[in-house]
C-alpha cells in the first residue's frame, strides 16, 4: 500500500505524541520516585517553622493613667476531638501531663466529639 503525504504526517504526529507521553511519564517518575525524599523534605521545611514572638504588647491605660488592659503570659493546649481515636487514653495522658482531673477531661473530650466539634481548649 503506497504511503501518501497525509499518512506520513499522521505517522509523524503519532511519533511526536508518543515522545511527548514518554517525556511526561519520565518527568513524573523522576519527581515521584527518584526525587521523592528531597521534595518531601523541602515541602516540610516550607510548611513547618518556629516563629519567635518578639515582644509583649503594651498595657492600655485610661486618661487618668489607670491600667484598663494588660498582657499576661499564658500557655494553652488545644486538641482536635475528631483526631482522637481513644478518648480514654488521651484523657489519661493529658491529665498526667497537665495535672488535670482525668474524668472531667474525658467528659469534655467526649462531649466535643458528640457535638462534632473540631476544636477543644484543654
């Protein structure tokens, strides 16, 4: 069967598409398999960092010089009740760590789970 110009063009287009597909799959393999560990480390460096809080806020005074508001240092702990698989173990651990009543903490976690809350101050 003789090849005409349109058949040669179609074959050339097919080869270009195959080469393009191999280039894309090669690049995907390079990124997802070969360079996976390096890219994972870079992503974690971009997403997680420690930020120091530089200074305290100043106090707010009324016109007579009496303080209306002051900054007080405070530490806080919060949890996501959806991510707690075993509330009893979590309450036991947190109560020992934070010196809190285990039963009250367990009740708070279970109540937050029942309310479908995604955030709970401990």
